[in-house]
C-alpha cells in the first residue's frame, strides 16, 4: 500500500509539473497598442488620430484685395470694368466699411456702383461705400467710363479700408505717355556796324596799289538752334499697397466671440478641418464639437483647449472628423476675458462615402 501511495503521489506531481510547463509555454504576452491610430464609430475603421496639442503658430493677417477685369464696350461710347473686392480673416468676412472710388477721370466722366451683394448705401457717382457678402467674403462692383473724357493720366479704381489705413489701386485705363514737341527759336539777323566800305581806287600809274577796303566788324553772332520743349508728364496711376502701421491704441470693443469652420464641408472619415474663434486678443477660449444626429469629437480628434487668443484675435482648434453617420457638425466656442464670457457656434456639413452597393452599381 505504501508503494502504491508513493507511486500515485509521484504521478500527480509529474502531471502538475507538465501542466505548469505547458501553461508557461502557452502564455500570450500583452499586446502593445499602436499609437497614432484611432477607431471610428460604425462602420468601424482604423484611421490616424488627430493632433493632440497644437503647436505655436504665426499670426494670421486679413486678406484684403482689389482686382479688376477687362473692359467691355457699352452704349454711348462708354466702357465698363468689373471690380472685385475681397475682405476676410480666414473664414470670417470683415464687415468694416470699405470705400471704393475712381481716380483720373474728370468728375462726371466715370461712375462706380456695387452689383452684389445688395449695397448698404447707394452709389455716390465717383465713389461707393462697399459691404462684402458674409459667405463669399467678396463684393462685386462695376466702373463705367465715358471714353471721350479720358484724361492723359488714365483711369484707376482705389479701395480704402479706413480702420487699418490700408489702400489698394488697380489701373483700368493706363496713362498716355508724354511726347516731346520741338519748338524752333526765331532766327536773329546780324547787321554789321561801322562806315560803309570804300570803293576801290582807280590806278594812276603802273605802280599804283589799290587801297584796302575796310572790313565790317559784327556786333554779335547768333546761331539759330532748335530747343525741344517737353510737356508735363502726367503721374501714372499705378498699383500700390499701403502697409498698415501698428498703432498702440487700446481695444475698446465690447467682448465678443465669432466661430467659423474651414472648410465648410468635411469628410466623415478622417476629414481634416479647423475651427476658428475670433475674439478680443488675450481671451481664453474652450471649444467642443458635436455631430448630428449623434456623437461628438473625441479627445484624440479634437483638442478642446483652453487656448488663448493671440494678437490677431484668433484661437485656432485643429479638428479631424471621424463619424461615419453624421450629416452635420456644430462647433461651439466660449471665450472669456476680464470676467466676461461669450459663446458662439457654427455648423458645417459632414459628407459620407457612398455605400458599397451604390458604388458597384
């Protein structure tokens, strides 16, 4: 019995040892997660994650441009020029007043007026107060010029942004080059002075010598010359852009926040976009993004802040859209400064790829 019990014990110990050895052999090491990749909601997909923390950025400056198109002949010896004015800061339209007027043509010989959007003020003939479209950030105008009254200095259009002291000029009709007109100087007739010359003497003998005649002495010698007289050269109305000079004046505007998303239409699968908040410099802003009908941007796809607006008055939030069912997105930003907080929102479109069946059909 003792031998049998000892044999059983040895068998049990061997089995346990073998099981332990097999267990150690079958242990699966932990899986190391892959960094930089994220999964999207249904339909599930692995995509790169969005930026975790935005790095330092350069200041963003407004886009203020003036451009003109070619002239189109019109009735009554006129010619019309299309004019486009752009005034924006990233995806924000700048609603400051812009003054556009004509330069060079005599008063009443040219007129400028706004075509689109609907002008806030009517045209004043030679100048127009311009307001840009809040969606396209542009305004379309027309300049009509009577060709019979064009002066040698040509015709140009000028746009002025008074708040920043920025102005731009574009030439419509170039100036006429000046030509040199030769003007001859009157010829001066020279009259000799002194007594008239004596007639030759009559010889009296074979050895007589004729008396020498007197040589008149001129009082002055004048040479006729042609002197070119150049008419005055008109000052050309060329293109110029004034660089605004920073002025250290305090910002007296009330606290405000505006939000826009660029681009306004984003892919629902790894779609890059940027949420911009415009506010007073120094304000601290936080943001969030929600999707419709449901969902919100994850921390891997969107850094909510807080973030401080720089001297350009902007807080910039990079976004990667990863929502396979959303049709719309809404970005909401709250900015605070000196105990005052203002919240604003902007919507954007989320596009989804066509279903596999639709693509194959």
